[in-house]
């Protein structure tokens, strides 16, 4: 339970109610993190747009996107996001053992070489952004990733990191 008052679905009005209805339609509920973001409709709207963009970015597989969110959350120790994304990966057919192995060592993530490389890039950019250099970018280019993909990857990782920070701060 958050340490500040969140906006429950039954109390939502205006833009918050509208955004909550999107989550309710897709998930059958409004997750607790969204209820925290409901405190500020403008930021909730930004977050919802970012989520829609990420989910719709078709150059990354759903499993890659779930591993991005989960492994960034491992770095941040955000248990809600770790568990939610692990659950999504299990629903996609990834074994609990494979998920646990990836949590312990991201090099063991069950993705192809291309997706694994961009995932490892994201984790490096989240942990040590100043260490990223042209060598990292060239490696991704050699695997067929374009600059937009690399930028989107870094954005998704940074967005997950920021969201985890907010959730951890307010104890969601």
C-alpha cells in the first residue's frame, strides 16, 4: 500500500477516469501503480502514452519488452514490477527457472543473440550510462539495429528505471 493517498478507480474523475478505463478494458483492473500516478493526471497521461508506445513498438518482441522491464526492476529492487513481468513471461511460456536464471545473470536470458545484445545494452545504459560509447552502438548496428531502435531501447530502460524509482519511493 502506497504511503500517499492514491486515486482509487471508483474515485477517479476526468482524464484519470478515462485512462483508468483503458487499463480496465485491457487488464480487467487498474494496477496499483497506475492508481499512484492518478495523483497527478498530467503525469499519468504521460505514463499511459509511454506504455502505449512501448507496447506498440513492434521491432521488440513482447518477451524482450517484458525482460527489459523485469531486469531493470531487478536493478531497482522493485518487487511489484519484477513479479508482474515475470508473470507475463511465464504466461508466454518462459519457465520459472529460465526467468530466475536471467534475474541472476542477464547473459542467460532466453532471447536470440540480437535481442539479448540490445537488452544487455539497456542494462548497461541504466547502470553505467557514462560508459556507453560508439563500440556499444556499432555492435548493435552490426546486429541490424537502427539508431531509432537503440534510442527507443534506452528510453524504455530509462522509463522503467524512473517508474521503479517512483514506485519504490511511495512503497507500491
